[in-house]
């Protein structure tokens, strides 16, 4: 795939795409008419034939306080080696749990994603890093491993250096969301940037975007333009950006040559990408058009932003790794909960673009301004409010919005916050309606929409359409993590009625546009879900030089369904672990002789203490739910796992 130039009318194309993919009160943006969840695209990309290397685990033991991420001088920089690279990726893009509910099982990751579909792929570009081969590696979160894709033709010298490249597989989001998916992919990139920057902070590192590379150069560096490695039917990846890991002080903004020197040296490639979805039921060509229109061709030209803000206040002393790994998207909120004004102002203060994490990843001026629907925040009258992240936008926003907005600073608002009340009103019903009738927008303490300085910038530089969404995702990542430190939770909202939001604000043209919405409150936890560790089949200390036998999705772990006769033979062998997963009363009333009772509370005990070569036979009532637990044992690398067809009822009848 040649990454060519964008069309001459690129700005018109991407602006038309944005208009076309708005949700409206009388119709949603074009999307699939039906979804078959059993045919969801594979969430894990791998490259068959590429040498694979497990990365070390154990990042959860990093003790860096969350507050230190904003004060990097407090944390000594970790040495750049395979262990620290593993920690960086574990705290940013790796799995952080498996969830099970009924017959369904899915992975959670440190970086949030629209619909948990994860279109963002990551690549490691390594030079002289102990334990890692020089060249380009694809990060495989399923096993927390690196697949060595591209090797350098010549040996390199100098200090260890690390870059992280990000790309997007648009189909993963388009499968569910249709034409609007390109927007969501860019929001996910923003979340990934934030996740990487916070993870880097736990190691005493910083990240900076390499600003001088074109889309074509990024694709070449990451091997995304190699048609031989993405054969017919394989979903392609669109290049997004490259970030440089900065492990020492005094490093300024980086230009394209910083990573570009690798372009001429990457000469040996290996591995072919897997197919994620063999049956694409729908085609969304407008996404390809939007991607083509937002290719970056020239170096970014903009005076670096220097906001005049006071130093950042003290943050949470809680270990950052714990905050990051425990982050979840709220699914429902306690509508009676309130947030204190101190917590609220702390939260929005972190959205100011100071030269600290995560805003120091680039030099762009802040272009997004959150508009708040305040429901239950102490000291604030319910209503509509706005935070100006760049004070220079105040006059333009006052001219563009309703002229009867009051623009009143609330009492006791910290002086560094350009935070204004626009309209005092109960906005719970309108917030719910505006966000596609979702209760999470009204049951929370507050919801918000991110209003972007839009039309002029996108006309001038069409690729900045993507960057504006990255900024929105970055704001969302700050809200996620800071809410977690305060005992609250957030969730991103991609479904909202674009023009209805604009009408509420009185916007008459496209100078400003809302790009992403978010909501924060006290979460209601669904205790019916079973939570399992992400890499429970691995120990923290293991041979990370292993390159063979790593199980991939192409070698899917499996179990066997068996009948009563074969089950009798297995049970006669006292080496078989027999597990009964029915409720306690049913187990006490009668069970297969020798069977142990397994529940959600003791499941991990069996998974972690049973030798992997032990045969495991699992049964439930009728042989359905046992298949979920059997799949779990298989995924944890148990060699022989069985599910009893007919369950205990079939066993009882056969033995009566």
C-alpha cells in the first residue's frame, strides 16, 4: 500500500466527512444494521513468522506516587532496558484483566477504547537497548510480547534509544460503529498517547511526539506500507504518529531526523499480518477517504505554546501503577452521589496545558474547551459551564455563543481557572437526551462536551483533524485517571447529537465543533462479573529470552467437550482434577465423587496452584456454563481441559 499524498481538496473532504457522520435527533450516522457478536473481529493482531519475545511483567510493583508524574524531578529515571520497556507497555497498552459474565469473556486493557474494540496498534523502535534486538517490533498485548518485524542492516552505536509508533486498524471500530468509526479511532490514539505518557512518568521518563515525520515516513518506519506482509483480505493499518522516549533532562522538541535515520537502515523484514475478520458484512469507503485526506505531508509549523499558569498543586500519593491498572470505564452511576468542589476544581485544573504530563508530549496550543453540564457538585449551581483552556479563545467564544450567556465566575473558583457559568439550570434531562438518551450523562456528578476551535485549523492543515481528536482523547485520559484518584470514575461518550449540542450553545457556523463527550461520577459496580488476572498463566519472574512456543490467537487455546463414558474413565484416574461449578446448595445436595467446588472467589486459587499438566474436568448443571470455565483453564495454558456434556444432570441420570 503506497502512502501517497492527500487529495488537493483534502480540507473539503474531511470537513464533509465530519458533517456526514454527525448523529442527529432524527437519525444516527450510517452504521451496520445488525451485529453478530460471535463474529467480532479478532482484537489481537499478530505477525506469523516474526520472532517473538516475552516481555517481563511486574510493573504493578512500581511504587512511584501518582503525584510524582507531574513532578518528574522526584523520580529517578529508570535504565532503558527490556525490563523498563516491559513496564512502560504493561502500564499503558497491555491487558489489565479478563472479565467474564455468563458465556461471554473479554479482555480489559490499560488504555481505554471505544466499545472496547481497540483499533490502536503499537510498535517499538529500539536502538542499543539491552535485551532487545535493534529494529522495529510489533507489540502483542495478548502475551505481553514483542514480535521482531524489521532489522537494521548495520550495527548501531550510541546511547540506548526508544521510540513508540502508533497506528490504527479502522475496521475494528467500523465493524460496530460504521462511518463514525474514524473519529473514534483518533480518540483512541489520544487515549493511548496519554496512557503511554503517564506510564513513562512512573519510570521517571517523558515522551515527546516526533513532529517532523510525514505519514508516508511513519508507515515506512513501522512497515505498514509493505504489501507483501499485508496480503489480500488482511486489514491494513493507518500510520498515526511516533513518540520518542526521553530518559534524561534537557532534551528539546525533536525533529523528524531523530527517528528518520532508521529509514535507510531497515532492510530485513519478517512476519505476515493475520486476518482479523474474514467476513466484512459492510463497506465504509468514506473512512478510507477521511484517512487519505488527513495524511500529514509537511513538518508542523506553529509557535510552541507556553501557557502562563502557576505550578501544579500536590496530587495523589497513591502508587501510580495501582491507579493505572485499576482504571475502568464506569457503566452506571449512583445518581444520589455528589462531588465536593475541591475535588472538582482539582480535576479540571489538571486539564490546563502546563509543560508537565501529559501535555508536554507536544508543543501544540490547546484548542479544546470543555463545556460542563453540572448536576451534583457542591458549591456550584446546576447548569451549563465552560473551562477555557486557552484564554485567547474567550472573545471568539463569547461572540460565537448565545449572547444571553452570563459568563460569570463562580465564587471560590481558583484564580488560574478560566471557568465560567454560562446558564444556571437543571440540565439533567437535556444531558441525557443530548447523549443519545444515555443515563450515564445525567446520573453522574457532571458531564461535558469538548468544544474545539475547528474550522479554521482544519482548513489550514487537514491532518490536524486527527490531532484535535488526539487532544480530546488526551483530555479524556486525564479525567479517567484523576477521577480514579478521587474515588470517582469516568467514561467516554462517543454517541451524542452534534448539532443539538451546538444549538444549546448558540453556535451558528463551524468555527467551533464538539468532538468528544465525557462523564464523571460515583460508579455502581456490577458484582455479577468475574474478574481474572490478565496474565495469570505467567509468573513475574520468568525466562524472557523465550522465543518459541508463545501461544497466539492463531494457536487458540482449546478444551474438549466429552460425554459420560469418557468422563468415567478420566474420573477413575485419580490424577484428574474434577471441578463442580454449580451453586453451593446444589453441590452439597450431591456431586460427582471427588469433585471440588469451584466458585468465582476460589477460581484463581485453582488456576494458580494447579500444575499445568493436570487433566481438568469441569461440569455445571447441563454442560453449558462449564464451557466458559473450561476455556479459562485452557487460556491459562492447562494442557488437557474437558467440559462435561449434559452436566451433573446428565451424569446423575446415567448413574441412577
